[in-house]
């Protein structure tokens, strides 16, 4: 039930992930949400914690969620990075923003109260 409510709250994301968008998902929960919304055609890479759905493992791996480097992510030419709040180091995320890549941080909380927080970046 919680997942269903979260997906309904995040439906506007599907409109943002147009085919020309090049999205990198950082965080297993973030990748699952992208797939659940049917926006996976926009994904160009994921982090090593993104193991589900299994199809995500076919995407290039930009490294471990807490040991990211901007160069590896930038090599995929993203236009949007959806990052779990657990993504580190923050310097790498700042470097992405300085390279004109839009970075949206998704809260890491997993309770019903987090639905609005997790979807606020898409409204």
C-alpha cells in the first residue's frame, strides 16, 4: 500500500522524464521509482546500489552511492541526476551542478510521511 501511494504521488515525474532527458539515478529506491513510473527509457546510468529491477543492472554503473565522483557521472552526459539524500560526497554533486546538470535530491526516508517530501522535486 505504501509503495502504491508513493507511486501515485510521484506520477508527475513521468512528464518530466521526456525521451530527450538523460537521467542518472543514484540510489536503489530512486531507480525503483523511475522504473515503476515507466520512465526507464530516459535512464542512462545508475549507481551500484541500484540492483532492482534486474533490468537496471544492464545500465552503466557510475559507482557506489557514497563514493561518487563527478567525472564518472559526467561521462554519461546526463541532463538530470536524481540522487538519494544518502549520495556522497556532496562535492561531487556540486560539481555536477557547476557543469550545468540539474541535480534533484530525493529524501531517504521510507515512511508514509515522506511521500510529499520525495515527490516535491517533481511538482
